[in-house]
């Protein structure tokens, strides 16, 4: 493989790493940061298990409202009375489709890294500096601006509107979002850093000082400008994807790079990049194979992916890009025979726990109303 001076992988070598959960039509070399991310199968598994979790909690009732809590601020989505949330198979299919939507930008002709940074709310933020306090604040602000635009989410600092909290996972009740040790030493204990405002992973937007509460100040052009209740599941899936990636970037990725460092492979040396990418790709392929063989909902996942209505995410992903990526994923995960190799660094067990931790994070911060 040939590597540029910036530590990127030449496009001609992409065929050797295409299994890392992505479809790419690029005019630029691919960076190690693009490859070392959660694959589409992981995002789809999280979507399926989150829907199953909500189904069990709601006991065949329908969701009409939810709150996503960040610190003292509650971001509230109210469904239209005649259109409850995730109430049918089409909406569940859209939610699954939304969970892979941000990465579908990689099917765009002439794809560049900046395009993916935009779909993930990380414009201008270096991958290596994402975990810095000031950059997390920028990311969180963009996250909630998107939520306000697409879902018409309002903000309530008092939390008086919802009455059904999804129960704690029984593993402590403290939202410290720490992935546990892997049982083989000190590995895999990367804690998501505190944001400096009182608690780990505190997605807090600055308070409205004039009114003295924690309400988000939003310009009039941000409120309900894209709201379409029929696409709410798509947008919720999109947001779930970015939550998943945030946790991945602050836990799994540094863990993997630490494993590479212990092998003498660092990203500072461009000549190491091909081997780092190769090893991560092998692990990703192994995890994809494991999940596709072990999860009981794989056929339903395929059905949802196949039957989700054609759609786009305005300003981010076009319908054509969604469709090209859908076709690739159907062939990749449900057509080709995936490798049966075992993962060596980011193992099947690590990713199982990662999926649970993402679900636990959402559980701890979500309140829903049902009818």
C-alpha cells in the first residue's frame, strides 16, 4: 500500500479495506479517522435493540412525547395527536434507515472528508481534538440545532411534561458512561471526559440568562423550519447515529489506538497507517460477521432496510445517496458471505458491551409519554 505524507491511504488501496462498514466514492485519500469508526451493522443493531427496548417498555402503547435530558435541560418532542411516534413498521424502517444516514454521504460522487464532518455536526473540528471540552460544546450545540429544526423540539428546564422514565439498567444508576474493563487487565477503561459543567457526558446547552432558566435560545429561523412528522423517525435515527459515534470516538477509538501503540504502531508515523487500517478492518469484518450470525432480529433488520421509504435529509444527504448506500448495505450484510475471522483488538465482546452502553446511555437520559 502507498501512504501519503499526511498519513492517509491512497484511493487505489481502498479495495483492501472496503469491508470496514462503508461505501466510498472519493476523490481524496482516505484517512485513518474515516476507517476507524463504527460500521453500519453496529448502527443498525443499536437501532433494532433500541426499538425492542421501547416496545417492551411501552407494552404495546404508542409514544406521543419524549424528553431527552442533558443536565438540567430537557429537550422535548411532542408527536402530533394523529401521528404517534414509531407506531408502525414503516416508521420503524425509517428509524433504522436514519441510523445509517450520516455515513451515507460517503456514496456521494466526489466525496471528501469535509462532507462527512458536516453530516456528523463536526465541521472544523479535528478528529484528534474532538474530545476537547470546547469542541464537544460546539458539537452538542449543532446536535440540538438539528433536533430543533427537524423535530420542532422545544426546551423545558422544569421537566414537568413526561411521566414514564425508562428504568435504569441496574448497573449503578450513575451516568458516568464508563465502558468496563475487559477482564484481562487495565484495557478498555477509557472514560468519556467531563464537559466541565458538572457531570460526565453532560450535553448541556447554555442557559437563557435573561429568563434565568435552562431554556435553549434559538433563532426564529431554527424553529420548525424542516418539521415533517412523517419523517420524525428518520431524524431520530440520524440523531441516534451521532450519539453512537460520539461515544465510539471517546471510548472505542482511543482504546484501539492504545492497542496499536502497544504494538509500536502510532498514527504519527505515516508508514504505520496501512497496517493500522488493515487491523481495524479485520476486526470490523469479524464483528459484522458475528452480529449477522448471532442477532435474532437480522431478518427483520433486512426487511426494514429494504422497505424503508425513499427519503433524504435536507442539507445533508440526498435521496440518491441514501439509495446507493441502501443497495450496498443489502449486498454487503445480507448478500455476501462475511469473513468468519475472530477480532483481535476491538473484539466481538467489546462491541457487544459498546452496544449495551449506548442503549444504557439513552435509557438514563430518556423520558417518554405513552397512550
